[in-house]
């Protein structure tokens, strides 16, 4: 059942992208990935702007097109916004970037795989060549949480590809959102005997406690931001803390921080100034403390003269898809210019 059966629906297309770029990731993840592509009702996609949906941790792009109870999935939201004249027609791609460790930060990693390269080359070329959408100056991306993080990092490091970005409650200020999880990760290692035993036990199921998901996420972040180059290290996972005392290992932690948007922004303001649109928001009671990172980041944007929209709203980190009603028209209208 569609949330709004009274309005015309766009079309969902499934394409498969096989890529040599992803073949040699250390997680053993598949290099052939599905990308679901939305084209608006009455449009083939030709000459329309392209938006790419980067989903949050534990999810994959195709999940955003699935039926949703008591609400809209993203295509239904697009149908409504376009039908009501609030959003110009756009193509939206939903790439499957899920990994063995539960998610993706959408950057190049020697362990997780070269995901930024894949998104900006093979994935993008496959979508644009088939649907005639996007192109220089007409590409944007959006996401929440890990997806919001990915959108910001791509806006900073790949502004030659993307011209607009929206970050909803994205990961930043790593000392506030990641460090508090380290003691729990150490307890998980102590309980199972090793990181490998924990991950394999998680995979084996048939059930796992909810707290274990946060530990898996911590290990995924370690494989993303500072993977161990030694091939014998399981999935390249090494933590930035002493496994006995939880004291910070400064060299490793500094490598993590080099990927923190709050630190990255200092050397990427020119890239951000080149964007047509930059949207950032966060709930004022976000349970992962991301609000404070957003405030730090946007303060630096203001001080550097980077045009952007920043909004705080009264909510947590969870179930905030309704914020897309604000950000998607902002991005799409900018890309139409």
C-alpha cells in the first residue's frame, strides 16, 4: 500500500554494477552491486539533476525504496514533493554500499574498500550513461548519520564531482560520538576473546543483543579510518586505544581525527565554497552528541564565509526522514540553476 495512492508514482529501475574497483577489499564483500534508480512520473531521467542517497550505518540504499509502515519511503516522498510542486523533477540513485561490518562511511579504505572512488566513477557512470541525468554541475548527494558524514566528506574532497550536499545528523566531533563507545568495544573483545571471534559470532547469529551493534560499528569505524596494513589482522581492525587500559594511542587517534569533518573543514573551505548548495541539520537532543559537532562545523563555515543552511530541530537521531522535505527541494532547486 502506497502512502499516497491518489498521486502518480515514479518508476524504480534496478541496475547491477560490476566493478574491478571493489574487488580486492579485505572484508571479502562482493564487487557487484545493485543500484536502484528513481525516475519521476512522466520522465525518462534525461537532462534531470541527479541526487544520490547515502544511507546510515546498518542499511543499504535499496532499503530506502522498501514499503514503510505509517509513512513514506523515499520514492513515495519524492512522488509527493514533485506532485505538490515543492520539488522539481529529479533522478535519485540508491546504491547498495552495505559491508560485512554493517555499514559504510563512503570513503576510500584499504580494508573496507575504495568506496569514494566507486561512487564517483563506476557507480556514477553507470547511472548517468543509462538515464542521461546529472553531469557536471547537476549532481548532489544527501544522507543521514553515516550517510550525512559521507555527503559532507564527498563535498569537501570531491567537489569536482558533486555540486550540492545535504548532511542530516552526520558523524563529526569524533571524541564525542566515537570515544564513548570504546569501553564497550573492549568488553566485547574480553567476552569473546578477540575482534575476529566477536565479528564471526555476530555473523553466525541467530540473534545478538542490541548493544553488540554499537560494538560492531566501532570495529567498522576502525577499519575505515585507520586500518591495520598487516594482512594477518582480521579485516584490518585495530582500535585507537590500549586494549587493557583504554588509554588513547595518540598516533592512531590522530589518524581518526584527520577524517573528522570538524578538522577537515579547515583545509577544504575552497571546495565547500564552490558548491551550489550545502545543507546541514541536527536534532537538538541527538543521542550520539552529534549536535555539538554540527555546531562546531557550521561555526567554522560561517567564520570562513562558506554559504550554507544550518538548522537545529527538536528531535533525536532517530526517525527523522521528514527532514528530507526541507533539504531535497533546497538541493534540487540549486542544481537546476
